[in-house]
C-alpha cells in the first residue's frame, strides 16, 4: 500500500481520481488486493518462496548489462516521478524528479503501448516527446490556421493522449473526440449557405460510397440483422 499512497500525497492525483471512474475502479482494485495480501501474509508468515511487488511512479530510463554476461540484462535504472498538473489537457502527467534507483533484473517485459509517429503532413503539430498530435479534446491544433488542407483534423487513442490507459480508457477518450466532431458539425451547419451545404454533401462519406457502389449497413439495417441473430439463439 505504500506504493499506492506515494502517488496520492497531493491534491493533483486526488483530482484525477475524482474525474475518472476507470481510475477510481483501478485504484480500489489495487488497494483491496493489497489489503487482502497483507492479511494473507500475516496468516502464512514470511515463508513464501516468491512474491510480486507492484511499484509505481518509477520511469525506466536505462538497461544495464549483467556483469557476469555482457549479453544478458543485469539491472534496470529508474527515475522517480511525481504527478503534476497538465493544465493544457486538464490532466496530470508524470514528471521526473532527478532521483534514480537501480533495480536488479534478469528479465524485462515491455508492455507500455506504442509511441505514436506522425504521418506525412502532420509533422508541424506532432509532439515528439509525448508521441501525440497536439490537440484539444481531440481537435488537432494546426499551427498555421490559414492551412486548411488537413483541417478539420481529429485524433483519438494513443495518438491523442500517448500510450497510456487500458481498454476502458478508450471509451471516454473516443466520446470526447466524437463530441468535438459533432459540435463542429453543428456550428458549421449554422453558418453554411445552401450552396456550401450541397458541396459538403457531395463530399460526404455516404456520397462517396454510393458513387463506388458500396453497399452500406446503416444503423437501421444493423438493428434488423441483430434482431434476427438474437432471435435464433
């Protein structure tokens, strides 16, 4: 429980838990397990041959080779991090403290997602440090407002927030971006002339699919398919 409490020493991390239900569930799951494990250890004593320790707020920065075998892993150097507020994205980020610690290790399993890379034309608003396209609620922040070749451009998932979170994290993430898209569509329709609306309709996904003879399964068609499939079960 000490590791969990280490990330909860300030109001920043407490704020995150209040804003995110998935993170609340994860925090509760880990804390309940930690309490149960402590009680289990008290009953069995300290004679177990193996244990699992979860460490938080440590960022791996360097792999050290083994002194006995140069082609084998010997340890991993970590930097202690603190959670700090990221006001631009209304979130918190882990920031290095300059405190380092070396942990002996002969095996390392990497499971931290993939760092996003920019596609052609998006380099100017790509953040190489975070591996994301700079955005506000999924709207990509195009530096040159006069350049509309990529606007409006939206992003979701790891390219929006970085390689963090779990499957459940993608749900509110996608909803946030979709809300931005719908808001922009509504705003655009309010100020569009009939001629502009006709032009936009001709460039819509539906119009393009129809032009190429693609049979589309819309929501009503899906509901009919689902009704037949579920009635057969």
